[in-house]
């Protein structure tokens, strides 16, 4: 019986490895392969078609001398700080609210999480209508008698990027809520009983005890939100097309425009590698810290 059992386990193990082959090939070819190809193109003089020559860092120098690229970096930095901060705060507050054992908890979780299930294009179009000065909030307020009301951020060069923040925070806060709520539900009820006995204010418990305990949930939410910031594209195209002018230009749109619109795959590849390096610079240290903590049993 024992040899037969060992043989069966070995066959199951071999079958599992065989089943992983398609995914392994996808990772090697579709991900690592394309990243290496992009890196190679970024150091060539490629325009409409890829070239095999080598021009060193010329594309990167040209990239950082491009005012449109620098503006897109500035925009994504402003967008990223506001988006991540707002999503973390709102998501945490929503999780705390639901964690109070409120009525219709299941329905509320669905309502808060539902926007994240929507397409970013659909979200962008909805918010474009809502913020349109001739159709949306501004027009509604004026019909209600507030004739001087003005809410034209989406066509204001100085405010357009903030409309992207509003729309995407509405969409992504539910995801943060779900992550935070799972963390809150893992906290021992005895902690709350001890805090009540000691007379510690509830808000102080959340700030000083609960939030540090939610470290894994917060770091996971941060990484997911940061990746969303780096690749934000659909919402921008749906809402503003990067405008007015280039006021809401972001790196992903810059890359797509130069890749397909201006047929400059060398410059677009250089921009892609810069974004990849940015993601790795943020994600890799977080992954390292979490791995070290897991090894130490923290």
C-alpha cells in the first residue's frame, strides 16, 4: 500500500508541474520577454519600426527633455498623492463603519465595492457627464436657483487633474474598504473589551492599536493603488482626453500617443522602462520588508 501511495503522490506532483507549464511560458515569454524587448528598443533609434542599432541613453535624454513628459510626471505625482491618500482614508472609514455590525451589512459591502467592478472607461464617461458644465452638477445647481454656481473643473486647465482624482477615488475606495474590513475582522474581540475596561477612547484604539495591526492590509492596499496610479489611462481618456490641452496628461497616455499616434516606439519604450523602474523601486522594498517580517514570524 505504501509504495502505491508514494507512486500516486508522485504522479499527482508531476501532473501539477505539467499544469503549470502554460503559466510559466506566459510569464517567461509574455512578461519577461516583452520587458527585455522593450528595454532593448529603448536604447535604439527606433521610430515606426524597431531597429537593431544602439544609441545608449539618447532616448532617455530626449524623454526627460520633453516638456509633455515632464508635465505628465508632475500630473501623475499630484494625482497619485491625492488618490492614494483619499482612497486609504475613505476606505478605512468605510471599513470601520461596516465593522460596527450595521444593518444590511451585506448590501452595504456590495454597494461600496460595486464601483470597482465597473470598467474604468464606463466610470470615466459617467463622471464626464456629471462634471460637464452644461449637463452636470453646475447646470443642476443653476436650475435650482443658484445662478452663479460654478463647477467647471473638467474644462479648467488648473483643476482638470482633480476631476480624475474624484472619479477614481469613487471607484477604488471600495477595494480598500474590503481589504481593511478583512483586517478588522481578524482582530481579537478581547482587545476591544480590554480597551473598554481601561476607558480608552475608541478613536485612540483605532489610531494607536488597530492601524498598526492592519499593516499588511494597508501595505497591500498601497501597492495596488500605486500600480493603479502608474497605469492610469482609461479614466483620463474617457473624461478629458488628457486635456484641456495637455493639462491632465499622464505617462500612460504619453506612451500610447507616442507608440501609436506619433510612431516613435523608441521614445515610448524608454518611457515604459521608466515607469517599470518606478514600480519596482516602490514594490521591491515593500516585498522585501514583508518577507523579512514573515521569516521572523512578526
